[in-house]
C-alpha cells in the first residue's frame, strides 16, 4: 500500500460522515416541503374552487407560498453548502496531514472562494447540469406546474374537494407516493444529494489545486455496490494530472470534469501526492525527516493508489450479479466476446443502449 492509497482509504472513511451530513440536509428539505403541503392543503380547503376563476385566485395564493418556500430553501442551501465546502477543505487537509504526520496540504479554502464554488458548480456535471440555485428554481416551477395541471383537471371534470386533496397529497392506498408533493419531495432529495456531492468534489479539487506544490494528480474513487452505474464502475481508479487534466498511464480518457457525472453520483476525487524526492524539494527542511520516516511504512512514490480494474472485479462476480449490473442483453454480448466493458460507454461517459451496441459490434 503506497501513501496515496492510505490517504484514499482515510477519505473513504470520511465519506461516511458526508452521508450523515447529507441525510440531515435531506431531512430538513423534506420537512420544509411537508410544511408547504400543509399550507397548500389548507388553502384548497378554504377556497374550495368550483370555477376557473376561483381556481385562478387560489393558484395565485399557492404560487406565492411555493415561491416563498423555494426561495428560502435555495438561500439556505447555498449558505449551508458554502460552510460545508470550507469544512470539507479543512477535512481533506487534516486527513492528509494525519496520514503523512506532517502538514502536507495546509492551504484550505477561504469562505469567499467556497461561496463562489457553490454558486457556480454544476449539478450534475454533465449535459443536464445546471447551478444549484437554478436547480431549485426548476424544482419550484415543476411543483407549481404540477399543481396547476392537477387542479385544472379536477375543475374540468367536476371532481370533489377530496379529489383535489388527493392530487396534492396522494392516495392512502399507495402510501401517498403518487401525490404532487411526494414527487416534489423526491426531486428535492435528488437535488440535495447531487448538490452535496458536486460541492464535495469541487471543494476537494480547489483544495488540491491550492496545494499543487505537493499534489501531483487526482484519482476517481467510486462506491462499488449494487447501485453503482456502469459509468462510475468503469472510471473507478482512473487518474489524471492535476494541472493539465491529462491521464496517467492506464487511464484512457482525459479528465471529464469533477463528479457528480450523473444524478445521485457518489464518486469522489482523492489526491495523488508527489514522490518523496519531489516533496523534499518543496517542503520545509524540518519536515523532511518526518516525511522520510513515513515513507518507510507507506511508499511515497507519486503513483495513483492501486485499484482493481472493473474487469477484474466484474469477472469475479456471480452470473446473477453481473446480469443485474449489465442486464441480460449486454451481458450476452460481453460473454460472447463481442464487446468489452469499455464499450459500454462513449467518450462523453454516456452509457450506450443495447440497440447501439448491437449496431456497433454485431447482433
């Protein structure tokens, strides 16, 4: 195990704390939407609209409540994530120093830089990505539109007040999962997860760049479980040079940008510290002796952390596990040697459909 793998392992342990933080943020967001639902239901009961005109008056009040709630949620999200970005930068610095037993990455993000990161980071970092504030705006507009469409349908079809309330709250028989506000809650949870992961990686990358005198590159670290996408499984362990974004040997693509690479992406970026010789040339001479001692336990070679390839881990799985990841059609093509695991995604990271794979590599 080299020193970079040791740092990566400590960051993985730290990621468990991030999940707890994230779950707390989700709980707060869902609570806020539940309170909004109570307010909307009360307004519908008060108005009991029976005509188009009465409905428009009600919708004006409902829209105001939604606007007010989502404006507060977006502001709270930006403020809390800015504080979180600073804390994450400090955590990376502290973890690295703990592993090296020396202040190897002491430069952390100031609050102003953290706020800029939160305001400009795209969630997710792909073709669907947009800023966190805009993401909350889309969620707001979607909630307003769904309520308007649902209540319009109720008026046009002469439905009862109870029918209108079910549109908002959902049906008890379906555990209220089909209501407009349930959909809004699912959307809010996705925003919080994706935004938190986006800020995590943007804050880490900015911290690595502030410490570029000791950090040579970055490496993707995917959570490998049943929910991991083929894209992240493929990119797990990929490594790139910090400044240029060019790939280390063995990584087939240039740096595609900071994760999240898709909604609910859990991949994070770990640092690749420079070799012992390079570190000694930039560190305070008083620290060199401690760094040399640490190198006796964990080689400080400037190389990415060794990780098993997707192919190695995939081929070791049972047939049922492999089928659950690829699906039966893709697995058949793989087992017949018609495709490799790298063929499953294009250069932009988009997973190819079964139809596209058959057209490209033969049915």
